[in-house]
């Protein structure tokens, strides 16, 4: 693994995974799998991991796989943005921090908007924050029945990202989307499936087996047809999605500089430190 | 209460409500509540009430509440447009009546489109017509299991308003939206919830208690974050909603002058008078 | 029946239907019914039938019926595009075939986008391919519980049409739409109803009776109000639908000339010939 990156690419199926790096990428059976691998931190996303996921998606878009998967290692799928990201203030101060954070967020989400092949989320456990909001940009979302979906933005003085301000109302109607995005209601996997955010829910005991059997079957379909069909669907709203992403990132930059947000994040980290 | 208005504002929690006016506004626990208060007429909306709801929403948008609620007093949530509005013909005749009616409708719906804070419908009983169609513009819709949702536009020779021609197909798909909006199918609360129009349904016996406990909890979240999150969601389609509202109001103005509509309304009022 | 057309129009209710032509049109009780009548071929659509359905819709848009119905005769609703259409190569070769096929497809779908009255699908059995994708353009979709909904585009090296790349994600969310349109998942009638593609499902034993009782009741509502309400709904996205249709048809034209598609269709027809 490079000293500048937490990414570990293992193109060959038999290559052993180190397990120590925060992002693991494997490619097998026509499927490239990007695994969040910070199980002791519930796969919370560090700034480095945002960069590395961008690189991993760019590589996967060009490799010979038919399908790309994002999943998590351990009990959690992803606990969202690592809030310690907020405490690492650069020389430019909090304004520069907010600016660069908004640029990174926008670039990160743009990669999901533009990803050219079928993109599948294998949600192996609870999902929080940005790992939930970007699900609206995936082509398939399979979830274990242990998964939950939680976006406590208001609680942290923040606002929706990942194009969720547009995709969630479209998927579940505004009145269910708002309960999640504005009031922070946590959904069970079954609820998320009923509301269309999740494609299908599987019992945790057979989740991995059932999902991978199905994905391997899908990966054998004509790859160009799948890629082009996915793009035909995405192109109906790609321009809109980029505009939404830009606006959401701008609003969040301002939120991050607000007293409401700073106080809420400090309060959250203090409580956590006391545990 | 002013002689020119049916609105009664009671900013202080302990102020007694007169109960005689058609609209009652209270503010408590960070929640401003606008109550339709014409229970003997099933909370049918008079022309005056449209004007007063506009004023109440404008006041609520500027007060220090975090959340605004619309609800009804008595068995009904709202039986829709009071059809006796049609019989009060001004000196300008039916054409002037239709013109001013369309302007009022458009202004009324624009207020819901532009409302800047989380807006919650507490649907305490059956809802009809415009009280149903504007639900697509609310951020949360809680309903008792006694509620029903009915838009008998075609039966009255009319056409959809409240942006429902856009929001309903978006929420429930075109084939379920059309059955409601074009063929006048009445939904139960459970059906409306399954189809995404309603956020959650509660047993009538615990409805008021459960809903207000939840709303009071929500009202304590950071108010700016909630307001901004709501606006980020709304801004993705605000321009579109205004255009839809203008078009729906124009079409309705023509409908109101059609023989189909006049005959249907006369027939409805005659039957009612005989009861 | 004309020698140039498979269409058979029987405006009078008591006129006997020949049963030999591939499309039968009847008009009764304010309802014009277009019936796919190739039951031995599971109502697969020949090139001639595409042309004839266009003519039938144009005629129905101008007749005095209030509602128009599309249904199938026999066990199937429609098995989609008759793949033998691909084997009838004109003097201009496969390029000319693909070009004219894309023009016909676009004209066919445009008729459904522009149809001015309520359009109802009475899905009497399994539906495949384009008979499924255009359901997103109907105003009501009633289905027997024997019906299934299947779009195996990728399996045949093809891509979505009928505006489904836009309507399906809007109706059921992107993650359920993609499983159907990209991965070819077949839905039961109940699943299609839960996901909003189907308005209501009926037991097969009472399907015809229940559906026609309901449609006859609907056909007695004020016809102008219904027509105008349907158009108000459709006009919110008519321009978008035409653009989507043009793009989908262009992409399909290229797909039809691809090796993936040619090989997949030849393979399908070979397997079928061996049965």
C-alpha cells in the first residue's frame, strides 16, 4: 500500500487482502468490489477515504468488470462522515476547512453521478449519513435485515447531501423523505425497501450468499447492453443531479461555519469522548 | 377578532380561543398551529378562509416557531372548497368570479410552495378536494386512521389543483394518481400512506397524543438546520411548482365557466339542499 | 379487413368480431377497446401491428368515447416485439432496418405520450418488453393476478424504450427500476402493484367482470373534465417524454446493429426453433 493512500488494489482473486488498510478493492467474476475496511470505527469515512473511493471508482469505471459493488467489512456498512474530520483544522482556518470539505464532497458525489456501469450497494449493516444519501445514486441496493438507514443532519446542525434532497423525495415522496432528511427518522431495512430506497432485503444469515449468487449471475449478462441501459436511465437526469450536488455542497459549506453546526458537532464529540 | 377577517391569533399559550371564528392560530412549544374551525360545515373553505390562511402562513413564516401545523377542529380535517363560493356572483358576473377565483387559488397555493419552514398536516379526519391536493406540498403528513382522501374533480366537472397534477404522479406513480385525480377514487388513510401521500397513520384513539409528542420533539431540533434543509429540498423544484400552479389555475378558470362544471355544481347543491 | 392492414374496426356493439385479424377495435358504452388478437403468438407485435395500433389510437382520440382501453386476447397480454421482425431485412440492409425500426418505435411511443383521453391497460396475462415499458404512459393499469411483467433487454443485448428509462425510476425509484430494466428481473402482478406500475390487481376468476364494471362507471363521468384533467397531468412532462423517447430510440438503433444484440437475438431464435 502506498504511504499516501489507504487504498489497496488486489486485482487477482487469490491475492491475500491485508485487512489493515481502510479501503480494499478486489476484482473477480466480472465484479469489482470496493470494501470499506475500518470496522473498529464502524467504517466511518476519513478525508483520505473520500479521496481513495474517488480513485477506486475511476479505476473501476475503466477496468473490464461488468458491475461495481460498494460494501463494508464488519458489523456496519458505514457510519458516515468521521466527525473527527472537523477537528483537523488546516492553516487557512475553519473557512478554508469548510471550503475544501465542500469541494471534496462535491467531487465525491459527482463520481457516483457519473459512474458509467451498474453500481451496486451491498449494505451489510447499519448505514448513516452520506453512506445513506448516496444510495439514491446507486443502481441496485441490497440490504441485510440488520441494516438501518439514518441521516441525523438536523441533529448535527447540517443539511442533506449526496443529491438526497432530490433523489429521496423522488423515490419515497416528499413527506417520507422529509421525515428522514429533516427530522432524522431512522428506517429499518424493511421500511427502506417498502419506500423504494432499498431494492431487496435478505435475512442476515443468508445475506452474503444470496446476494453474491445473484450478482455473479447478473455479471454474465452482455456488459455493453447493461452499461448503455444504465446510462440511458442516468442521462434522463444527470445534468439535474450535478446542479443539485453543487447546490447542496454550497449550502453545507455555510452550515459547517454556523454556530448551530459547530456547537452540535462539539457536543457530539464530547459525549462520545466521555463514553 | 377583526370584522374583516375570520382569523384569530392567540400568540400566548394561555390565551383562550374563542372557537367562533373560522380560523384559529396558536403558537406554543416552538409550533405555530393553524386550525380550520368550522366543524359544523366540515371545515369547508370559504373565500374568506383562503385569504386568512394566506395571512396566517405569512405570519407563521416570520414568527419564532420552528414548525407550522395545519389541522382541523371536529370530525373532519377539511371538506374542501365550500361550493356555495360558486353562488356568490359579483357584479362582474361569472367571468369575473372565475377570474378572481383563479387568482385567489393561485396565490393560496403559492403560499404553500414558498413556505420556508417545515410544514406539517395533522389530518384529524376525512379530507376532500384542495385540502388533499395541497398535501403534496407539505413536508410531513400525519393522519388518523379515520381519515380518507378524496378528490372528486371530474364528478364536479373540474380539474386538479394544488400542484397535484405534478406532485401526485411523482409521489404514487401516474397510474395511482390518475385513479384519484381523474376518476375520483377515495383512499383510506392506510392506502394513502402506502402510496406515499401520508407519512404515517395512527390509531384514532391515540392520534392527537402521539402526533403532538413527536412534533414537540422535532420542534427542539436546531431550527436553522431544519429550515435550510427544507428549503434545499423544496428548491429542487420550486420553479416547476409555480409554473404548474399557474397552469392548473388557468385551466380551472376555464373549467368553472364550462357547462359541465356549472351543471355538476348546481346538481350537487340541489341534492344537498334536499337532504 | 383491408389487405394492407391487420386492423378490424367494429364500431357497432352487435357487430361480430372476425377473430382472424391481429388487432380488433370495438366501441361500446363510451369505451373504445383495442385488442391484441394474435393469441397463438402470445400477442407478439409484428411491424404491421405497430402501424395499426398507431392508426387505432389516432381514430380513438377523435371518436366520441370517453376512455380508451388496450388489452389482449387469450392467455397473454403481449409477449413484446416479435423477434422475427429482425429477420425481415429490407433492400437497404441491416442499417436501413435499424433506422426504420427506430423511426417506427419512436412514432409508436409518441402516440401514447400524446394520447388525449384517459388510456387504460387491461393486462389479462403476462406482459413482456415494450408492452411493459409503455405502461408508464398509461393513466390506469389493471392486471389479473396471473400477469407478470418482464423486460429482458440486457439478455437480448438491447436497452429500454417506451420512456421507461424515465417513467420507471420515477414510479418505483431507481433501484427497483434498474433491477427490471437492466438486470431483467420479472415482477409478479402484486409486486408491480406495490411498486406503483400497476394500479390494482384482481383475482383472475373475476378480473374481466370487475374491471369492466368499473370502467363503465368511469366512462359516465363528465368526459371533458376527464380529458382535460388527464392532459393537465400529462402536460407537466410531455416535452420531457418526447425527448426521452427520441433518445431511447436513437440508442436502440445503435444497439440493434451491435454484435451483442445480433448474437443474442440469433441465439434466442435458434433456441426457440429447436423447441
